[in-house]
C-alpha cells in the first residue's frame, strides 16, 4: 500500500509533440494518499486511461515521475509496481473456472492454499459470485465475467493500489449501483488506495471521498463532491458537475460591479478588487441553477423571459432568456416542487454568496479579509 505521487507528468503519443494539443497529458502534479477512495472524473478522451496506465507502468510517460511512498517507480515494470488494474472490458481466462481465475494472482505469488481459499471465498462473497465458483469462465455472461475480472483485481491484499478504469461500463444499471456500494465496502474493509475512473459524476460521488476532475489532459480540480459543487475551480467543473450544470455568462467589469447582458450587477468591494486584478482576461460569471432567485420583474434590474419549463418530478428546470441589449442569453433556474412556476417575464436575483467569477476559465479567488 502506498501514497502515489505524480510529479510534473506529461505524455504525448506523438513522436515529435509541438503544441499543447499534441499532449494527452499536459501537466499533472498530484498526490493520491495511502488508503483513499478516489475518483478520476472527466469526459471521454481527456486522458484518464493514459494516466492510469502510466501509474501502473503499462505506459512510460514522456516527462515527469511517478513516486510510490517517495520512491520513483519509473524504471519498474508493472509486476514490480504491484498494482492491480481492472479494465473496462473483462480480462479472464476462459478455460479456467471462476475459482481458478480468482486464485490465479495469489497462486502466482506462491501463497499457501488455505490463504488462497480464504481470499477467494471472501472476494466471491463480496461480489456475489460464490455460486459461480465452479463454473468455467467461458460459460459466464458479460456481467459475470466483469465481476470475476474485478475479483481478480481485489484478491491480493498486498497491492500498492487498485486502479479501476470504467469497470462498470458493461454492467447493467441496477447491478451497477449495487457493485459500486460493494466496492466502497471493500475499500473500507481492506484500506487499500483505490482510484476509480469514470465519466459519470454520480458514479464518482457515490464511490469516492475525493474526486479529481480531468479536462484536456489536466486535473483541473481535486476536491470533495461538495467542494466541486460549491466552488468549481474551473468553468469546466461548473459545467460538468451538477444537473444541469452551472450557468456561465460573459460579463464585463463596470464601476459598481459587472455588466451582464447589458444590465448592471452590483458587487461588494472585495469582489470588485479581485476582478480588477483580471481586467485583461475573459471574465465569466458562474451561478448554479439552484441558487438563482426568481422575483417580480420590477424587483431586479436583471429580467428574463420564460422559454420552457421542464417538470422533473420533485423539481422543475426553467429555461429563461435574459433580456439583454445584445443577444438573449439562456439561463437555467431550478425551482423546488413547492415553489410557484413563473410565467411570462421574471426578475432574477443572484445571491452573491453563490456567485463565482472566472478569468480565462479559472476561478477568481476573493480575499474577503481585504474589504
Ligand atoms: P480517456 O480514457 O479519458 O477517454 P485516453 O487516455 O484514452 O482518454 O486518451 C487521451 C487522448 O490520447 C485522446 O485524444 C486519445 O485519442 C489519445 N490516445 C489514447 N491512446 C492512444 C494511443 N495508443 N495512440 C495515440 N493516441 C492515443
Ligand atoms: Mg479511457
């Protein structure tokens, strides 16, 4: 078991990378602490598998180092690194039984038969495949095969970490949910560092205590699900986390705050001071649909037209079009069941406590002590 440190990692699949876009990983400095349950979350193609394969040693990074407990493992083979990796599609030996498949990683290490039996039973029980132990792997369904594949990753208790690369893709939705909870229980029981790769925010937040959000070859934020929700460090995190994601509106600084769709949004002095430091950059105001308050049109300088109301059972999503000087700007607002559904024109209040600003997509830090 180990702390895994990624030190100035970068990777390009191209022989002669020239620009940032030639890199699958741009620059990664990151620490996975020993014993943590982590998710690596990001859209397809952002570099998740590349990163896992570099950690496990299947891929050699173009730049930077991977350290386990402070020691570089760059020169070590995947076997020597002692990492278990579970892939998107099952890796099982078809000619072996389920029991033999699960026992294989332990037998390879020359573990005593009694210990092998005990671990195989324990893992089979956790994954609910005990009844399949005697069956040939070739006779299993895709779901069952993937469970065996996961079991092979979980049987060894001496690994530095277990890496899961979208392991539940081939599993049906109901079983998915159960397996994720199982994995979480297994994590608690065995205290092994686990990194779980997914493109699904729900999957990430049900498994992990902390989530690393990846975007275009970088980890743009590492935080708890709540931190990602309340303080997205990057516009991508705001957009990707939440359903629907954060409203992101271009603004320009003005004397008393910012101008949004031609309307003045007043801001406190500390926020204005922070924005003044980014005057040359592209400024965006971010606010989540949950936090916008709807009022009568006369009660706010910011007004909008109701475009569409989607009823999602316990809440509604209202699509609004901000009435601006230039183009109409779309905004989403989430209203709870017991609130009145707006019609026609509405006023919008943006509580400052939930309003964030981004300069060239990065969160503008506000020093509240300065005011
Ligand atoms: P993810 O797992 O997040 O979907 P990947 O790490 O698989 O992303 O891919 C990151 C980028 O690297 C993508 O642009 C992908 O096309 C590219 N890539 C992945 N594997 C290879 C490879 N073997 N050769 C060349 N390019 C690759
Ligand atoms: Mg992948």
